[in-house]
C-alpha cells in the first residue's frame, strides 16, 4: 500500500468516527499498513465497523487483514510450492526462499487464485512470469 492509499483508508475511517486526520497521522498509519493491500485494508475497516463502534487503530486493521489473508491461503489445499521447473532453476543459482516468499504472498493477498496456481504447477512457466502476469477478474 502506498501513502495515498493509506490516506484512502483513513478517509473511510474518518467517515465512520469523525476523527481528525493530518499528515502525521497518515505517515504513522502508513508505517503499519504499508505491507498490506488497500483493498484488504478497506474491507477490514468495513468489517470492524459492522461489529464495533469503538475507536479503530491500525492493529485492528492488521488483525482483520491477516484473517482475510489466512482465509485465502486455506484455499490452496496443500500450501504453495514452486513448480518442478522452478525448483530445478532455484537449485542451480536462484533464491528458493525468495521465490517461496513471493509465491505465498501472491496467494495470501489474492494476487493469484488457486486456479492460476494449479496452472503454474502444471507447467514450466518461471515464477517471475507467473507473478508478473496480469490477473483477469
């Protein structure tokens, strides 16, 4: 999430609780929310205010975003693993752990669907191409 998107999250929160938002607030919240997607953070805000009327803090959003990500990860029945071709490539000079981290992040954030992952597993497509292709929704 970039700083502008953090501002969008705070604007939504402000609509609910009428808080004052300034540059310092946006910067502070961005430090916490930056690793997450704006789409998930906005969904987390809505989810929070469906149940609570108390003042929301970044930790509330992060907790809900992690739950969203865990739900997505559960859709990948056996977790996410590099395909056979990438396993071989990584053993001869690539970074296996970086590849796994990127693959799992794509699954958790919804950047790649279980169907797209199955297609990746069945083929010889390098992970870089798989992660960089545009998702069709």
